[in-house]
C-alpha cells in the first residue's frame, strides 16, 4: 500500500516540481495549460511557488503538494477562493506519470476535501475536467462531486478549444455568520 499525504507547497519544492513537470511536459500537453519554458525550471518554479504562497497568505488559495514515501509526486491546489455569500474554491491536481494508477490522486483529493472543510471552512468546491479525462472524472465522482453541465470550447489545450464538464461538491462549512 502506497501512502499519500498532502501539505502546503514550500520554496524548497521548486527543483523537484520543475523536474516532474519537465518530465511530463509532452504527456500533459493535452490536459494542462501551455506554459513558458521558464515554468519548467527551478527558478521558474521558485517564482510560481512565491506567487502561490502570497495567494495563500491573502486567503485566496491553498496550494498543496502530493507526497508519497517522503517524496513530492504532484500538486493539489484549492484556488480562486471566494468568501461572502459564496464560500467556495476551485480544485485542481496532477500527479507525475511515474506515480499514476496507484490511487495517489484519489487519496489527495479526499485529503483536500478535509482541508477545504476543516481548515478553510468552505461551503463548496468546484472543478473542471475535459470530456475525455475519464480518470479525473472517476476521481471526482468517487469523492461525491456531481457534474452539472458542459462548457463548450472552455479550455485551450494542445492547439484546440476543448469542451469541459463542470463539477460541484458542497461541504458543510462556510455559512456566513
Ligand atoms: C488524471 C490524473 C490526476 C490521475 O492520477 P492518478 O494518481 O493516476 O489517479 P488515481 O490512481 O488516484 O485514480 C484514477 C482513477 O481513475 C480510474 N480510471 C483510470 N483510467 C480510467 C478510464 N480510462 N476510464 C475510467 N476510469 C479510469 C481508475 O480506475 C481510478 O479509479 P479507482 O480508484 O476507483 O480505481 C493524472 O493522470 C494526471 O495528473 N493527469 C494529468 C493532469 C490532469 O489531467 N489533471 C486533472 C485535470 S482535470
């Protein structure tokens, strides 16, 4: 049984994230946004992490890494946090192709739900998947997300606009006082 945990990203994660992202650049071209070359370098990741941690400090995001056996193997991020009458965030994730098919992302999403409810006190998480991303859809469905619609030509990836399913998962927290 492989262990999975999640924690906030740290500045020292830059080199390993750059290495994993560079390794999967071609494999993920269909699923993740196109990024400048700098993004795949330790310096580029240092800037990205600094920006993510600044968003966290402002209460706008919870940028996490997925960890197995002490090694960072991917990222799970709650971003676009809206308070007031919404109390919601947007969930995104990836796991290195070296560690796929082992249930890591599923467990990481389960742990992110706990962070969203217990630590962030959110009332709702949302996510998007391309229609063809069946593994990602299986993970969301398993964790109680419901698909509520399709946004046409919503995401530009690998040279074309892609349709995406919109997913929602309500939580118990977040009721404004
Ligand atoms: C999608 C991704 C996150 C899956 O990561 P993973 O760690 O391999 O996922 P897990 O092993 O936790 O779970 C995959 C689930 O999908 C299921 N699955 C895999 N391929 C499938 C397919 N073709 N059809 C249906 N279900 C499928 C598996 O059976 C598993 O479900 P189970 O736990 O009930 O058996 C990973 O491939 C990835 O990072 N891809 C690139 C980035 C990406 O697509 N991110 C999500 C954007 S919405």
